[in-house]
């Protein structure tokens, strides 16, 4: 499948479009099932378009969007067309997850809300507070692409024409079925390069150093089982030391999500793998 419309339908923190040339160059020659436990916006998944895949994310709102696009794309498109690019409307919709009846909303309405907020919020930054509530401000864009019909239909077609299993939960659970010959791509929340640079607010609770260590331990287990893995993370001494037993490649990626425009641009990142 070479449909270029199969592409990310959300702008997600840490999206991998900038790293794709490096990732593609460093992919294993062959693999059976593709696993992506931190699927996020799906840039790598939609570029590779594997025939058999297991994708997962801890963010239940995000996973619901994937499920709705797979199962009910036309209903989702119809719902997206109802939205208005207005500040008051945006904040009313943003407030819904702070109200008691939020859990009663249909999955389609929840998915539509996530896409709308993502397309119209400031810098397309999906961010939640410590209570798990969406808290990015209105972006004031003139013509945001709220209803990307071609992409939604193309992604739905891919998810249905290929064997793609969608899970929501812990990254460790997501790869339990991985076996010799399979390939796992890990794109966890990055280790902060400084105390003020931490951005783990895409889910309530964040992702601390203990989680990074648990992820490394999981990589060790996968390596023992003959599973190939690739992992991207920030270029910090902590991460480099964690994965010193594996191949660690330093790369540069452009990052455009920063509250200070002066600080956007090329930054150092790491790509780690257990195969040559």
C-alpha cells in the first residue's frame, strides 16, 4: 500500500516525522509482527504500513480515536463537521472532561473532541494537567484542518485491510506476545534534557526515570527472546548509560513544539537498537 493519505491524523508531542530518514535507514531487513507500544500520532506506523502490527498507547483518549477511525470513520467525519473554529466554543468543549457527564459521551463524540482540540489548540500541543484534563489554550488559526476526510478514510482502510491490533495500557503488556523474529519500535516520553524541559504531560502521571529503567529492563528481556527493537529518546547521559550494551546512534531532529520560538530547532536525540 503506497497511499500517501495514510498519515498521522493528529499532531502529537515527539512526533517522528523528523526522524523518519534515520529510522528507515536503521530498520531490520526483515521482521514478522511490528509492535509499537507508544504509538502516539503513528508517524512510524503509517510510514511503514506493516501487514501485521500491534499498536498501543497509555492515553485512552488517543486509543479511542484510533478505534473510531478504524470502525466508524464516516460517523467520525460527520461529527467533526459540526465543530466551529471559535474561542468560546473551543473552551466549552475543552471543559467537558471536567464535568460529571463526560464518561457518558459516545466514543465518536470523544474522538471528535480530541481531533478538534488538537487541530485548533495552540501549537497543536496535546497536553493534560495532573488531573488528566486537557489544558492547552485556543490557537486562533484562520483555517485549521479540522475535517481531514482523506486521511481519516485512508487510515481506516489501512487499519482494516491489514492485521492491526489496537491496545490501550502499559507498554510492557503491549509486547507480551512478541517473539523471535518480531520487531518493536519504542518511542517513550523522552528523558528531560533539563529540569525545565520535561514534557511528559500527554497522560496523567508522566514518565519518570524509574519508568525509563523499567523500559530498559524490558528491552533486555526482548533481546534475550530474539526480538529486534529500536528505541528513540533524548540525548542525555542517563539514557546513553542505560543502553550502553546496545548500539547507540546520535542524530539531530527538528523540534517545533516549544513555548519559546527561539528554542525551536535542531536538537540531539538518540536511536538505540539491538541488531546490526
